């Protein structure tokens, strides 16, 4: 391959092709993920108006609400796929393909049995549910919405099993390929909806089928493709299903499950507290700021995701210097994002008006300021949390996740009721409640890596 004889081109080429194999893989995945996520956002922007030209806003709202309700059943995973992510990475780092295949096979079996059972129960219960009353839609839509609920729930149960391949890709330090599966599902969905717009009348059920079947086809195809190719040696087999190994996955998974629940409780209660304390208009203001500065966190996730499973491998192989270098580079990334965030903060008022329209939403500067500070706290702690997740050092994070939801709600209510603080109180409360991110996780990393301490730090 010929590259122009220039220092910038040579530097870029060397950046992504030279160095430690683990680092090269991470950088290539980050670059690929940036392009994939960019296309994914573009498709989302195109798909929304196209979908609204096929069904009206009210019908699309039914789909969104129903999908949100069904998504809560994801709790039945109880963190099993997160447990697989670490256990698979550990087995692969030890070159124990047999053990990795047992973990993969057992995960497919447990999730298959769990979600098939849920699907059977839903099939029975669904005929007694009045979805028109649940979603508060006209009674004449009851039959259509009931069928849609069955379509959505069937898709949900199937994709949860077939999506295990995406977890394996991430565990194998190939998150870009996992993101590519989502992008391909979006592209297929966009194509089908375009065909529906051109050939049929608006139908909520047809829209639901398009949105559900498209990603499922891609996931099933990915399972067939990867288990006949790159991951043939890890292909799930009935003979490798060992439910006794499921205990390892579940023990680790339940810890991740509790941590996820704590985060969801914090996020979901924010809107309720704001609505009851200030008003629904302020809920919109809060969410606009959350999405605006959340872009910084989205970028961080792209860069930090490969570090999780790479840390698993590096720590097992005692490659401490690689871990230290990784943290140093993420600290430089933090500084760059702080600079970008400051510019976003300075021009936030202008961007809000351009994005939302003049006078549509009232967003005081104090709300933007605390939103900026909150996301910087999350970004700062994410690299340490990712490392600790990768080496299963979860006890302190688990304990803090039991405390954080109560601390969050208490801090928010005290700030609002006793100090008459504004909506920005929710961001301040979030910072306080996420003490693990800015205090415990960095300390835990320091004790493990720099001080070589074990005990409670490594558990």
C-alpha cells in the first residue's frame, strides 16, 4: 500500500499500525466506531421523518411507549451477558478455548430458557391485557396494539438470545464489529420502511414488523457467519452446556445487574422529581441539557469501550505498564473533552436557539453549567470504572451502587426544598451520588496498580 511521502500521513499510518498489538486493536476499533456511530446517527436522522411520513406522530408514539415498557423485561438478563463478557475474555486470555465455549454455550442455554419461558407466559397473559387502556389510546385500536405488543415482545425475547454474539465481539476487543451489526440493522430497517412508504398505506403493525425483523435478521446472520468463521471454536454446543458454570456467570452478572439498576433508578427518577417540584416544562429543559452535554459522554464511550476487555487480558498477563499508559492517554482525552465542553458551554445559548428555535425552551446558564460539570465527573471516572469492571474488582462499586440512589434522591430533595435551588439541583445531586466515579474508583485503581495492594481493593 502506497502512502504519500509526508510526515502527517506517515504519522497517521504508524499510529494505527505500530505498537502493542492490544493498543493497535483498540485504536483501530475506536476509529472504526467513530465512523460507524456517525453513519448510525445520520440514518437515525433520516429514518425519523421517513417513519413519520408513514404513520402519524400519535401512532409512532405508541410504538415508542410500547417498546419502552417491553424493554424493562431486560432485567431478566440479571447481568448474565456482562458476566459472559468478562469470563469469555479471561478464558481467551488464558488460551482456554474449551472453557470459553462452555461459558458461551451455557449463556445461550440460560437466556434461551429464560426468555422462551417469558414469551410463553406473555402469550397467555397478553390476551387478557387491554393495551388500549394501558397506553390510553382509542378503544378501536385495541386489536392492532395487542398484535403489535406480541410482535415487539417476540422480537425482544429472540434478539436477547441472538445478541450474545455482540457480547462476544466486545469481549474479544472488537466493539466496532458489534456496532456494525446495529448499523446494518438500521440500514435494512431504513430500506424496508422506504419500500413501505412507496407501496403501502400507513400501518402500525407493518411498521412494528419492519423495526423488529430488520435487526433480528442481521443478528441471526451474524451468528451463522461468525460461528462458521472466526469463532467456530467457540460455537455453542449442547454437549458444552454446563449449568454449574452458570453460577460463575450469575455471581458476576448479579453484581453488574445491581449496578445497572442503581443507574436506571437515578436517571428515571430525575424527570419525576423535576415534574413534581418545578413543572413538566422544566423536564424538557433538563433533558435538552442532558442530551447536549451527553455528546461528550458518547465520544468517551467510543474510546473507553475497548479498554474494558483489553484490561482483562492485560491484567491477567501482568502487563501493568500497558494499563498505566492507557490511563495516561485517557487523561489526555479528558483534557481535550474539557476544552470542547467549555466551548459548548460558552456557546450553549446560541446552539439551543439554533437547534430548538427561538424561545421554545427556557434553559438558564446555571443548568448548562452544572450539566457540563456532571458529565465531566462521569467522563473522568469512566476509564477507572472500565478498568475495574474488566478485572472484576466490583465489590466497592457494588456497595456504592446500593447507597447512590438513596443519596441522590435525598440530596436532590434537600437542595430543592431547603435551599430552594433550581432544576440544576438534579445535576448537583447526580455528582454527589456518583462518588464512586470521582473518588472510590480512582483510589481503587491507584491502590491496585501503583501500590500493588489487594484485599478489598481487588474484590
